[in-house]
C-alpha cells in the first residue's frame, strides 16, 4: 500500500456555505429534478415558507404570497419582518435566528437556524428584503456569497419579508418546478393554519375548518362510509373516516410541518384509534380490520420538536415538551375521550364503523387460506424463477445517506428482453427489476382475493412487500417500464388499475412513476443524441445539419445495456403518477377499465371523427380523394 501522509495539512475547516454545497443531502434530503414532491427544490421553498408560517402562528400577518416565474421563486409574507440590523446574518450565518428564544417562537418548525441559509447557499441567485416600520433593508447573494449589501432606506411598503431565489442548476440538474406539487404544499399549510390566506400564481388557498377541509379534499364523499369525524383540542386536531378501499392512509403534521414519514405522533394516533374502538364495542377486533379503509389526519403542536433529519419528515420526540406528558399519553388520552364521546353521540356513525370492521374481518378470513399458499409460491418463484432481480439496499432498511435511500428503485418490465437490458445496466446496489409474463389481468371491480389467486399480482405484491401496507415497502420508487407502443401502453394501464384498485396509497404517497425512454437515436460519426419526442428528434437533426442516422426504438429490448445505463442513471427521466385531489378513483377506473360505457363510446367516436376529418384534410392537400370507391 502506498504511504499516505496524514498531518495538519489534511485537516480542513469548511466555510458554512461550502459545507452545505458539498453535502446538500444533509440539509435538504435528496436533490432530484422536481419530478417528485420531496425533491430538493421544493424543500427550498418549504424552508422559506416555514419562517412565514411561524410569523402567522405567532399572530403576525394574515397572508403569504408565492410565485414562480422562469425558475425564480418569490415568497412574500406580511409578518413583522426580520430585524433590519440582522437581515444578512439571518440568511448567511449558521445557528443565527429568532427561533432560539422560546418565548418568541414557542412551537415553531424552524428551530436550528439552518433552513434559509441552506436555500441561500444552494441558489444561483438569492435576495432577501425586510420591511419593518417604515424602513427596509435588502441584500443579494450568489451561491451564498454576498454580492449586494444594501443600506437601510425608507419604505412605504407594509411590514414583512420578501425572499427570491433561483436554485443552482449545477446542483439541481435539469430541474423544473411542477405547479401541482407547490400547490399541494401550500394547501397543506392552509389546512394547518385556519384563517391564513396563501396565494400562488393566481390561486388562493384558504381553510376555515383545518383537517376537516383537508380530508374533504382528499376523499370524495361518495367513497366514504360515514361523514368525517373531526375532533379538535388544545394543540391537537384529528380527522377520521373509513373509505371503500383496502389499505389505510394517514396524513400527519407537527407544528404545521407535513411529516410524510410519520413518527411518534402518528404511531400514537393509530394505536389510540384501535384501543378506543375496541373499548367502545367491547370486542377485541384485529387491528388490521379496524385500520382497513381508514383515511385519517392528525396535527399536533409541541415545544422543541425533535425530527430525525433537517427535512423534518419524521418526528422523533417522545414527549410533547420538556415538561409535558409522553406523546402516547397525550394523543391516547385525547382520542380515548373525544372519539368515545363522539361515537356515543352519533349512533349512525358507530353502526357504519362496526359494519366496515366486520366486512374487513370477513374478507380477511375468506382469503386467509389462499394467502398462506400464495406467500409460499411467491417466495419460491421470486427466488428460483428469477422474476425478481433484487438490489442490495432497500427503502425501509437503508439508513444514512438520503441519496442512496431515495434511489432505491424497482423497475417493472414486460418480457425477458427488456428486463435483461435493464438488469445488465442497473445499479445493483439500489435498483431491482421485476419481470412480467404477458399482459396482467384487468382487475377492475374484482376483490382482493384476486391478488393472491393471480400469480403475477401475487408475485408483484410479494416483491414490493406491501401486503400489510406501505410500512413494509422495500423500494422508494416503483417504476413502470414498458414499451412506448400500443401493447406497452396497455400493460401500463393494467398495472395502474392494479395499484389504484388495491394499493392507492402507493400513488397518493408519490411512490409510483413511469419510466421515460428515448424514442429515437440521432447520430453521425461524432455526436449522438437520444430524443424523447419528435421535436427533440428534429432539433437533433438540425444540429447535425441533416447528415444523421436515425434509429426508432420500438421496444426496450432493442436498446443495448450500455445505452440503457445512461437512461436509468443520474439523468433518469421519470414521470410521477399523481392524482388530483378531486379525482374519484372508482369513477376513473370505471370509465377507462370498466365495460364499454356509453360515455367512453361517445369519447372514442367523437375523437375518431376528429382524427378522420384531420386525415381527410391532409389527403385533400395531396389531391387524394376520400370516400366510397376512392
């Protein structure tokens, strides 16, 4: 082994901004390109918004305005404004901020004085302006370095803080903001801060009834067994109902922060619901039957919350404050009292809950025998028939580097040729491949029994480990990788039907994606371009001045493993599968996957007429007749 010197020269002290830029994952989680709602560019917006929300919680400012134009984000609140003499320090000095004074920010989200500094360091352009009592102060930065330190001047603007930033494209490569993700984030802030008015690109987000409004937006009233139960106490708020679905789905929040990975408060909520229902009916129901179909939300406000990372997606606090009760006791006492009282006062709701539990119990017992046999078959098939080429690091097992954790991916492919190419090109550490055999069954309208009776569905469910819910999910990204032809699109639709029918939470929690692969390769002797559309193909042809060899990829199996490695590496293109809040899954699946309904017939016929008319117009241009005997 070569001798390696290790002395004083090897010890390096990084400047605050250099450390953030060198290890951005420590501060904002994964980087990403904006195709997932937890990508870094949205965390940047959240870090700025958290400060504005904290002002509102403390009683200052009734509205927050957000706009995004040409990759520039602008956030304007109407709080007290940063003290003018500390404007630069608050956005450029680590461990500097007003949240350490618990009297001023008793139940704040941003407690460690890092968030806005991370935004500054990771932005190609960053501007902060504070307006306070007739005066204002502005400063501009580039990648954390101050470029313009303005003077304090007179101002007739209302009090508040304005922050603008453009993410650094050298860190967030090929990034793009998706308006729907930003809107969802702002809606959550609105639901958790009743009375706060948020504006985003012309849309206003406002809520009077907190989590009741949130759940009303998340579920269609046609799809629930009884009206939403809404309970509110001091520093705690919950909403709960049962839907016509198999899995359970929960939304949890701490001090206005969406804890996407749950934590101690969500665990306490789930336990308390089970205990209270068992006590109310005086029956020892299986917890799985109680949770089946539950859609719930909980929000708590606590002092000095302890999160498991800077991105604050999972609560680790075991108590609600330095001198407060345990989280389990706090949440449990509230639920056991308030939910029990509600059920005694609302007999129809109590009957509906009991009926739903008995229905879940009956279905679970009916498929118990099938499940036992299916599990054994799945284990043998995945291990010995090579349906699953697994990776080494899994979503719920990996710890430490969030970039590795969030890259944990499984590709669902069609046929051996496509799966073979991806298998050879993949990163064996973080990327798995599951190979389908033929077209899956159209499972719309079928019961969950079919998941165990159908070999492909059973094997897929087992590979993902989602039988008991998302807690066991082994891959953060579930990617449908099918050919861009009619058969491939059909398989994609059948898989979407399967997930939406039996595991909708996989979609609602942003784990399902579609792999985009190039349609064309355009090259000459010196350059090669991979094109994902006709427009990109034409642009590539123009760059090569028309002297190009053009290859049309008909299927994934035609792309060599060496080429495929570039498409599923750092520059992978994924389209997230998202459901708008207003989407009714049952109606959606019925329209596309049910029997040939009149509405779908009308759609097909109407669009067919349009296509024929367009085709006829094109033929007329070429002086070709269309019609009988032509």
